[in-house]
């Protein structure tokens, strides 16, 4: 009693990340990573898709410090409701590629250049496509004993757990040998 309480400080908006494409909606949790340095230290970025609505979707990297778009790349046709998973396949300490899983099970690999740009959005074929399967969860990336990138992901309609949506749902593992390194020197970012 008798002691004044200081007014509460409210949070200040530091940056806002808005999808650039018209009519699209971000649908996944933004993931934070480090991009290769253009000059000086690695750049902290937020990586997200504009995966719902619209007809053309992209993968974006936003500078965490000011909200500006660092780079973006168009993705193959389809919806991308899941978070991208990015990793360092060379042990350089910054991401070298990102993987994005589509609603129908297509896995897309996007390379990251030393100049902090997305290049080469390539669909990595997957046996997961088809059978009425739906993919709504982020893939998990890890490295096999031989240094190959492994991606594990599952299908299923997570929005309604009481009714079956497909008799062919399952857990899938995709191995991308593109950036395999010898002697297990690959490390996760």
C-alpha cells in the first residue's frame, strides 16, 4: 500500500512479414535460420511459404532485423501448407538448402547460394504422392551415416481424427543424395 505501480510497457511491433503474392495466405509456422553472409556475419532470416489460396506459391526469406524480403522463389504448382525445413549440408554453419512438402506429397528442394539467394526449386520425386494422401505436417530432416540427407514425413488428415481419410496413409522417408559428403562430415544447421 502507498507504493505506486509503474504503467505496463506494451510490446512494440518490430517487423511485419507479409506474403508478396496476390491472394495468397501464409499457413505455416515461420522458421528461423541463418543465411550465408553477403558481407560480414551470417544473416538471420525467417523462412516461410505463402502456401494457401492463390494459384502460384513461393518460398520467402525475410530479414529478421527489418522484415524486408531477402529472396524468394516460385514453387511448382500446388499448395504448401507445411513449414519448410532448411539445413546445412556442407558444415559451413549456414543453410545450403530448404525442403518444402506440398499438400499432395511432392517434396521440393530449393538451394541457397553463397550470396543468400534461393535458386533451383526442384521437385524430388516421392512415392508418397497419390492414393488420396494429404500432407499437413512439416518434414523432419536428418543425416544418414553416409552423409545423405534424409527427410521423414507422414500423411493424414490431422483436422479430423475421427474419420478415416485414406486407407494408404503412412510414414515416409526420402533420401536425397544430391549433397552427400564423405566421412559423415555433414552437420545440421
